[in-house]
C-alpha cells in the first residue's frame, strides 16, 4: 500500500484537534492558516473521512471518526520521534531526553553540579531530575519513569544493574562545642549511651541501627530527623550526635550553628555510591553518555560537594 500522507500533515491535524482552531494551530506551529487547512483537506481526501465539523467563527470540532484518527495520529508521531532518537543513538550523537533520579540525601550535594557539567558537555541533552528515597527510586527505574538513579548499593533487585563508583564510610557528626569534637576518632561503644539523632529514612535508618546490633549495642535514640538539614540543625544545637556517610564540605547547619566531623573507629560496611539502571539489552546513547560522565566525575577521593574521606 502506498501512503499518500506526510508526518507534517499529521502534525498539523493533531495541532488543530488539540486547539480546536485552525488559526490557533497555525500560530502554534508558526505556519499560515491556509497551509494547515490544506493539510487537513488532503488527509480527509486521502482517507475518505470527515475529520472535523467546521463552524463559522466557532472553530472546528472533531467528528467521532476524527477523534479516533487523532488518537492514532499521536501514536504515529510518537513512533516517528522514537525513530529519530534511535537514529541519534546509531550515529553516536548523545541527544534527547534523560531523566535522572537521585537519593534525597545526596541530591542537594551532587546532583545540580553533575547535571550542569553534563549539559555543558552534551548541549543537545534534555535533562530532568527527581529525588526520592531508595525504594521509590528503584520502583521508578523498574517502571521506566527514570533512566538512571544516583544512589547506594542497598537492596538492589535482580532486574536493576548497579555500577559502584565510590565507598562512603560512616562518620560521627557532632556539635562544634561538643567535648569530643576534636577527638581523633570515636567508637560506637563510646557513643551508645549518649543521645543520638537518627536519620529516619527508609533503608538508611536500618543501615545505621545495624551497626550497633553488629556489636551487641543499642543506641540511645533521642531525636529522629526526616532529612539531613534538620539532622544537622539538631546536632549543631546539642540534641545529640549523628551518624552519616555524606561528608559535606560546609561545617554549618541551616541555622548557622557549627558542626564537626569525627572519624568512626571500627570495621563497618561503607555505603557504596553508584549509578542504578534497569537491566536491558538496549541502552540509549544519552544514558551511556551520562554513565561515562558520572564515572569520570566521581571516585573514592573525588565527589562533588563532599570532602575526601580520611
């Protein structure tokens, strides 16, 4: 069968169907109204179906057949865009959309700078971002709502690939005026009787509590914080110590009070920072480009927004 219509005609038809007006569609497409009208007339003639009911001075209304035609036209245009993206991948030119997820505790530290440097290196990339907890990010990857997630190697399912890049050992966060703020290191046994401010986030919470359990200790959880900013403020104002893996470059809580980092003595499993993505035979070129960029920007001694580990 010979097709006697063009994607441009479909694009004009969809614009009119969505706006309900030839003139509005023409303005949206930056073409003349007669060009749009001619494209629709050609489609109607080719397929032998009336797509619109024309009402003088009241725009146009889709016929029942026109509504079905609009649905299929959107699908055809979507497939055409997919072919365009595939051709871009074949020619190895990273371009097009990529949606990046990031763990909520990491996002304020590294996401913006990584995104900016990636966009500078790949000006044809269209980047969007979202932050969330570990379980949320993994669900979004599996539902194809994001392409990659900057996160930790915690509870990674079999259908998700995790590329490890940097180890983040735990450390102790103290108020700057704490008696142990200048200690060379502290043990969990020394801390267990003291009030603790727990980072109360899914998976992270279990990780920190398991450290005490592994040594037969029970922490004295006095406060819980649902985000790192609140945790810093509580610690800085003397409500207890905290355990963290993210070594922020700043030593000031959001309210201006000071905090101090002290190494944690002991053999504890570090958090492994890396990139998660769905297990698939096909990987878009734009995703490959971001993985390469991310790998070049991060290692054990160099993480944007963080100080080097001891």
